C-alpha cells in the first residue's frame, strides 16, 4: 500500500477511534469495503443493531484503550515528528523522546494531548514509575482518565458512510465517486 493508502487508513482510524489491521487493509479495494470494516468495528455490520432502520449504537467502553492509543499516537507524532505507523504499543518512550530533545518534546506532547498528569519517561509519579512504553502510557491513561476517553454521540450506518466518503474526498482530493469504485483503478490511489 502506498503513502496515500496509509494516510487514508490513518485518517479513518482517527475519525472513528478504531484500528484497522494490515490484513483488513489488504482486503479493501473499494470505498464500500472500507465502510464495511468500519461498520464491523463499530458493531454495525449486517445483522447487528442499527442495520436498516437507522438505529444508533454507542461505542462500547472496551474501545477506551483504542481511543487512548489514537490520542497518544497523534500527540507523539506531532510533538516528535515520528511517523504514526512507527508508533507501536511496544515502542520505548525513551527512544521516541530521545535526548537531548526529550524535555522539549515531552512538554509539547503534554500540551497537544491535554494529558498534564504524565511525568516524563523515567520519572516517578505518586510512587509509581512513569510508563516506559506506549502501551504503559495507554494503560495509565485508561486507568487515570476514563472521562477523557468517553465517547460522545453515536453512529448510524448512514453517518459512517457520510464520514468515510468525506475522508476519501479529502485524502484523495476527489469529489465524485461511487462506493463500488476501485481505489487504485478508478480513484487513483497509489
């Protein structure tokens, strides 16, 4: 998958607070395929609540860690310049926030994320060491700030479709396309 495809997937993940695996991405050839993955991740797949009647579902609490990861990954990427796809759960924070820029980048991360409760990697907070990995940071955020991760609103299949189409339009700089157009052949995705 080319850079345009990766950016399209990351924008979709960010919008819906989901993770799309490489295997799922490899099976996406059309906007409809992308929509089906999002529907499934949000519990709106065929036969589930919300299908056909426009009923709403609320994203479940088990999505907190995914939402925490997306918030943290976005802030780390912007504060350090690290590519989002390189920010994995097992990544060491001391490697991401490397000396001599660590203090400056950590302050920027805290500002961007709104997570002022975190001390710098390697420091101690309330007799507990600061997280050493991105996973530790995600776990700490879920533990300390559940309200910060609460999802407001609900999704319908129609709303998901509209948002996915808007993401595709923005990412690929196109306005007219069908849900069954192929990303590579018809929409020019590299």
